């Protein structure tokens, strides 16, 4: 049996991104700045909107494979909090761009790129391992945000077994 590992990886990574997408879309305005966890540096780092942004920023960075030359698209900032929380529309636009970038990256992945070392202060994985690490990170935060929604009686979240078709995104 021949396994298409690129398609399989995308199907699962895309499903994690789609689950994050659902939590953001389902988040009512009253919960956009809700505290998911207490952050000792600034309470805003633990708020729903920031966790969604944080997840996408790291997804985008890890798809880049290096910190060199990386910066998220405007209006997003690194290292400082914005004066106002990013809007749901801004976050969803960033998610859409990251989803497309992820799919294109995985579909175009060569053996050489998959094996390339990615050097960060905290780890030095291959590019492929970095993508699997990133997929787990996306799923972790999608689950956190889904839990918060459920605790506030927001319904509509569901398990996504495989990436949605782009026609459905």
C-alpha cells in the first residue's frame, strides 16, 4: 500500500486549523476578551483573542521555519500588545492566510526541505518535525478555546476528522 504522507499530514493539520477556526467563529463578543488562564506578565496574554492570535503567529513562524526575516502581517505586532484587542475579522483573515500557507507548504514539501534543520533557541527539529510540533500546538489551543466556549454554554463545536475542502472554508 502506498501512503501519501503529504496528503495525510495536511488532512490532519488542516483539521486542527479548522477546529481553531470554529472556536473563533463561534466565540460570542462577550467572550472575546474572556480570561482563559491567568498570565503573570499581563492578563491580556491569557485572553481568548490573544490565544487565537498567539496560535496563528507561531503557526506562521513555524511554517517559515526560521525567525530570520519573519514578521506577521499588519496589523499584528510582535513583542508588544496592541492598544485594543485584535478583532475577530482580523484574526479570521490571518487564520485563512495561515491555512492556505500551511496547505501549500505541506503539498509542496520536498524530502530535502522536510529534513532541513530549523534552529530555535528551545529546539532544533527537522522542518517536518517542526510542522508536527506546530500541529499539536494549534490543536492544544483550539481545545483550550473550545473548552472555554463549552463552559459558557456556547454550542456548535465538533470534532473535525479531516481538513475541510477549500470550498467549505
